[in-house]
C-alpha cells in the first residue's frame, strides 16, 4: 500500500514519516540545507501479514505543487498533516483538493506540534479541520494528535496505518507505471521508479517506454531496497531497464505493457470543479493539465456547456500540446496556466474521440455510457447502444483490460460476435438485423450491383470503412449478399452471359486484344461484328460487372488484363522518376494523348494514382504529374 503525505510547508510531514518508518526522506543536499522538501521522498515500513507500507513524502511549498501532484499518482491513502500552531493554511487546502480530485479514496489527519500550543488551540484547530473536511468526501475520517518532538500520539497513528487494507487489486489488466525518478544504478544501468498503477511485471518482460514508443526489457526489479522477481499493482518499485539510454527517459514518462503503446493527443473526459474553485473555466481556455507524473498545456473544449463554475461538472474534450499515455478512467488535474490554483479534476473517458460532431446529442449520450465504474458494464452499454460493430481489441486497449474479461461480458449479453483478420467485434443482434435489412432492400431494387461507398451512404453517420467492410464480409459468409469483383450484389444470377452473349463476348475479346493498348471504340466493334450496338452494350455491361472489362470513358473499354499491364507500366515509371507525366505514359503505350488522359484519369478515380499540380512561385511554371497513391487498389 502507498500512503502519501499532504499539507503546508513546515508542518512536519518529513519528520513524521521518519518517526513512522525510521527513514529520512529528504535526500537532496539542498533539502538538508534549507530544511524543506523539494522533491519526492520515499520510505517503507513493515505492515501486517508481511505486507509493506510505502510512504511518499511530497513538498509542501506552493512552488512545488506540480511535484506534489506527481507524488499523489498511485496513492492508496492520504496522510494530511496540519500543524497545531498554524492550523489550516493555503497549501493544506490545495493539497486536500488535489487528493480529492485525483480520486484518492480515503485519508486520515495528523495534527502535529501539539507540544507547542495549549489544549484550547488544539481543539480549535480540530474543529476547523472537521469543518473543512465536511465539504469533501472525507467527512468522517480519523484525526490524530501527535508531537514529532515528544512522539506523543505517534504510536496510535502508526497502529492505524499498519492495519489499513488495500482495495481490490486490478489484476485483470496490463502493466502500467508512471515514472517519477530516473537515474543510473552503478553497475546496473538506467533505473526508473514509480508506483505500479495496474497489472504486474516480471524480470525479463518486454515493455514500452511511452510516449516515445521505445521497446525496453526489464533487467531487474527492486522493492523496499531489495531485489525481487516481480512487482504487482499497489506496490512501489525500481526497475532497471535494458535497451534505452538515460537521456531518453524522463519523469512523466510511462512504462507500459506492449499492448498499451497508444499515444493520446486529444481525449474526452468528465471534469468537475470543487465548490470553492477560485475562478470559472470558459470554453476554449488553455489550462495546465497534470496527468500521472507529467504536465502539459491543453485546450479545453466544453461539450455540453459554455462555461463551468464552482461545484459544477461537464463533459469536455482536451487537446494536448504534447502526446501523453492514457487509459479510460485515468484521473487528472486542471490548473490555471500561472500554476496558482487547482481549478478542476477530471476522469478520462475516450482516448480516441472524433474531432467533428463532438457536441452532438448522440455523442454526448455515448460519453455518458463511459461514466460507469466497471469496464464490463461500459462495454455492454456500448454494444447495446452502438449501431455498428464494436471492436473488442480497441476497448481492451483503451480501458486497459484483458480481452478475455471483456469477451465474457459481451458473451454474457448474447452479443453477436464477428471475427475478421484476427480481430473480434460485437454487435447487438437487433442492430445487425436492421443493417442487413437496409442493405438487402437497397440491392433488391433493379438487382443493383454497387460498390462499398454506395452501401455506406445508406447509414448516417457513415460507419468507419474498415468496420463496415467487416460487416459486409460477415453478410457474405452468411450468404445474405454476394461479391462480384469489388462490388456487392444480392444474387449472382442475371450477370452471367447467356449462350448467345458468350459467343458475342468471345468475338469482342479478340478485337480488344488485337489492338492491345489502343482498342477500337465499342460502337466500332459492334459495326465490325455486324451486331446491334445495344446488344454489345449489354454484353459489355455484364463483363464490367464481372470485372472482365473496365470502362475508362466515352466509348472506350479495356480488358481487365490490359488495365493490369498498364498499371504495372505506371508503377515502373514512378519507380524510375518518382513521378508520372501524361507524355511519358503516352510514349510508353504509343497511343494518342487523349486516349492516355482517359486511361490515367480512370486510374485516378479508383485511387491507384493521384494527380499533383504545382506552380513555381518564382517562374510561374506549372508542373502537372501523377504519383502512385495506393498500388494495392489495382494490383
């Protein structure tokens, strides 16, 4: 269990920790010289049942509030220290607010320096403390009266702390640790320390340093000044790393399991302002955001209000100045840019939110689903409300949960499972049947044969292309629809050649092949074969549907095999010159310029090539060329 001190400067936090543990947490020369805590200090003592209590001693000076916030990350319990001679001071209130906003579940209070004042003063201070706590979640906490000088009351406080029990451990999740110290261990290498936020690690595990994305290996683990084989949630440890240099690691970085290597540049959250907040927050305001052991500036976009005042809460999107490593339900603090006041606390909801339509009623309703306390309940609510397949892998990563745990939750509500490309999706069967009905009814009209974009346009808002393709693949597996080339149809009947059409097609193919890159127009082929143009047009339509033929414009058709040859030529030209001009393409095919333009524009339409037009600002000369945009589209 990690216990963190809190309180105003010179109220006796460090001295009290030394009495409780026997360890002086002021380790820096400047701390010794000035008699104040500047950086985080750490100490340990033996708890009940061979457990260990870890103490994090934080600075009390207002200039080091950012360090205090970093120390509060991973705290399981708070020890609020208030001197009897001073009483409640500004940093007492500030630290208390930070503990509450970061979600530290419980604490106790130590009134120190009772040897320096009379009984009436002690009673008055305790009354003030009880009044302050009554406005917070810590209404009924225990208050201890102690003296660091005489050690009066210290034994009672220590006995209370030794009998604390840690809340249920978050074992069903991947490893996360917010780094608060970085140094070189002599003879070992780069060492980081911090409290384990989730999961567990063992010596030899492969982890990722975030947000840099650097892969590292755990060389050794140290806890309570001794070497151990593993570290779990709720413990504080030092980890020696292989695979990274000292200058690449900083306080504020995260050490995480490889499954959590996501960078977050914006996120949606629920933010809450305490009832005694110093100022209101306006939409679009730039604030200082503290998350984990790091801080950065962030632009706050209120989603359901224009401004936020004391005692209120709101949904918001925060756009970060630099990427951070985050997960659903992480806590953070918002302070003013001058770092004088803690304005609000927040809870991370969605680490990959949309930039558009973020304030719609549908979006706000979705974010409210993410306010549930348990990941399984969140996933079930998302599946029940979502009109599109929900990615199990995405939410397992976002919420830092093992996929198996969430899978059991999805199966428990009888959600329909879709497995595609080693990814698992779930959708409520009611929504699945509605989507299937819309697609089938659309394809029934004139026996339509359409591309994926036409089917996507049936649904508002448009589904993600990859997710929609997963749905269509499932319908194909169920034989609800069929695929013809790159298009979709309700039946394969009606697009195959009749006997007479097969004869016409075989003759037309010979005409198209004879001229290779410069085939005759369709009407000329019809005249040559002495058949009505409308007959050949119907045959060519069916051939196009079967992807035997490609229409490039006007009355010009190419065999699919010929188009593939020309695609390879375009790719060869691009490989040689890093660009393709119409002139180069025409010369390679030995055809007319207009015909070359028709062909290359056809490749533009399917996304194989991309036209680039540049104008030189000095000479005014215009460059017009193509590049290969996506070779997989055609080849």
